[in-house]
C-alpha cells in the first residue's frame, strides 16, 4: 500500500468524545434470518453473522438493522413483525438500545451500549400508500431504501432492464420522506432514479451499502460522478463487504476493500465514508471479514496505513456526525 494522501490525515477532526474506539455499521440483514427462523440465538449464534456478542466485541455503538422482506407480496404487517423482533431483542438484552433520536445515539456512545436503528430496504410493503411513511416512522424506521434490485411502484432497481427513474408515486415518496424527516437510501436504485432523487430531495441521502464502480464495475456500485454528488449533498456511503462488489469475480480480501477506500477518499469523500457491511445478507465473504468479530482486526490493519483520525472517521465519526444532524431531536 502507498502512503495515504494528506486529505486522509485531515479526516476525522476531534469532537466532544475525544479519541475513542468504537464502530458504526450501516447495514445488516440479521432481522430477516431471525424472522425466518425464530429459534436462532441472537446472543451468540450459530447460523448468524451478526450476534450481540460480536457487536460488543467490536465496540459497536450503532448497528443499522435492515427490514428486507423476501416474500413475494410484502405488507406493513411484515414490517411490523421485524420491528417487534428488534423490540424483543432490546428488551431481552440491556446491552442493546433502540436508536430513534440523536439523544439515543449519544447515550449509546457515552454509555457504551449497542445502538439498534431500523431501516427499510425497498418500499414494496407500502403498496403505494404514502400514509404508511408515518407508520414506518412510529415503528422506529429512520431510513428508507426506495427499491431493491428490480422495479417496484416507486422506482427501478439497478438490475431492472428498463432503467427508469422515479415514478410519480416515487416522487411523492421523496417529498413525504423529506417532510417526515426520513433519510433516503439510494442503494439498489437505478442510476436515473439516483439522479432524480438527488435533484428532488431536500435532505442528504445515503448509500448504506455500496462501493466504487471505478474500482469494481458492478451495477450496485456508484460511479465517480454519483459519489461526488453524494458528497456534495453531505451524504454518506457505507462500504459493503460483498466480494463481487469489491473485485471482479469475487474472491476479495481486505486489500480490495482498501482500494475502494483510497479511491473514494481521493475523490473528496474522506468525511463521507463509513461502513455498511451487509452481514447476514451475503453468502460469500471477504477473506478476514467473515463476521462482526473481525472488525477489530480490520481496524488494526487500517491503522498501519492511515492516521488514527481517518480510521476513526471510517469507523464511527463520519456516521456519528451525519446522524447527529439527521436524526430527530428527542429532547432531553
């Protein structure tokens, strides 16, 4: 590895929490596994990538738990079932704390608890009813990915042959989410939809689990002009540990992840990069990054090449700064 650019050294400016070791991860699919098999043990597995013990070992302060609904005709009842699973996990494990407000996030940081935030991956379950955005918010969902890989009522996904932008209802969804204070996630969105969403949203979007198209030309990755638009808007990109997002043909290791980090930071995104592992949503793994218990090892590797400030930006400061602005104020 070459020495990091000076811009990397400037990243991760000190904040009120000083120099601290912790993690924030923007995407995992463990709720899907727990929904499909309630007998799985969230505390320690087996059968899960993300477990509470591994999150504690990684000093995780915020884990986003995606609501990904694999059924053919998902409904709001399915979303509510996922939300109930997360509530039950928090009730059973005091180390896990739901995050709905910026105060919740601050408490997780200061009290060394694992923050748990609900996100939605694809709006199919809303079935075009925008009033369900309010229901999602009440359930604790704080970000919405418009679609998955294919088309739904709101937009086309990256694998939809038509490659259309937002539908009329999709445009109304963006407006409704802006009004409600819901963060919009461009992961899985076809490129025309990406650009229309960026044009229409008044709030910075995120790409919760994606990588650099220039480093690996997979349709789920973002091109340089998309990345720069995301940075200009003040958004985040969470780098995914999906082998075929990192390297042509898969078979990726941590060197491939570092190539994406270097490229994205060199584009001006050193304060916009974080992680979105996609654990429990993948069936192949980056060598050395097979589950959240590996986060400390990755951190030690990164510190060989980058400043402490830059690594802390990747691991938590960039995400913490974003969510401190974008999560609602719950009062004291």
